[in-house]
C-alpha cells in the first residue's frame, strides 16, 4: 500500500521514476546545520537490518534534498545534525506531500537541532502538534521490544529520551527522536567507543524505525 501511494503521487506530479522500497536516503537540508554528520551511522544500520530483519536495502544510502521529486523514491528519509535547519516554501510543500503520500521522515537530534527543527516541523504541519509517541506504539516493538519506549544512547543533559511524532490519521509519518542520540549509537565502534550492548540497543531501535517505515 505504501509503495502504491508513493507511485500514484509520482504519476500525478508527472515524475517517471520508480519507487524502490529497499532504499533509504539522508536529507540534505539548508540553513547551515551539519546534515552530513554521523557518516558511518546509516550504512551500519542498513547492514544490521539486512542481517537481522530480512531487508535488502542498498548499503550505500542516497542523498536527497527536501524540494526534489527524487524523495518520492524512498519509503524512509533520515535527517540528523547539530545546528540550524531551514525549509523554504517549495521544500515545505514537497516534504508535506511526500509524507502524506506514504513517506516517512526520521529526524534524530544530534544535540543542538531541537530549537530549529521544531519551527520547520510547524511549517510542514501548521494544523498539527508534535506529540509524544507512547511506549506502547508499535514502532517500539516492530522488530525488537522496547517496553519503556525510546532508549537513551548518549548522555549529554541528564534528560530522559523522548520520541515525538506527527500522525496522519493513525499513521506515524514523522518521528523526532530527542535526547537519545540514536545516530551516534549506529556509528562504527571506534568513533565513540560505545560498549557493544549500547550500540546493539541503538541498532535494534533503528531497525524498528526501518521496519515500521517500510510497512506502514
């Protein structure tokens, strides 16, 4: 159903590409924030998913811009960074259409993005509020069980991890992970020297996000 929704929208806007349900993209946004941070994170998550939840995702994630029609090729787009984010009007319209047509955006605050991204999310969905995703939501049990919700990966501010979302009807279309730092946990072991159990926890939660995005 997801692939069909995306394909229908592509046809309506006159784009002739084919939706590939086994690819993930990194969002290259404007505003000066480091959209390219955590370069080993997504490739490691993809390898983990391909080995553990029966996906066949291309191990080299693509890069896509928020205003590009190419975004409709990807069932999941990942966004991260530490700094400023700005979506212009055309990007807002394109991103909103992508999400309402079956796409999924995961935003992982790498500590420092929060105060900027909330304004941009409000541009995308001015009629909606970011709401905390409850611990019993299926994204926390899609492949691996997290009965307490979002795990804490890196400690910075002694605050609890929180998952916020935008829902369209019953479907979670945007997930904002805050005070968790999942992406750092996905990075190669030598980057942060995290204990293996911490990396595994981050990768398992990432696999849940991938599975939910691909299937809903």
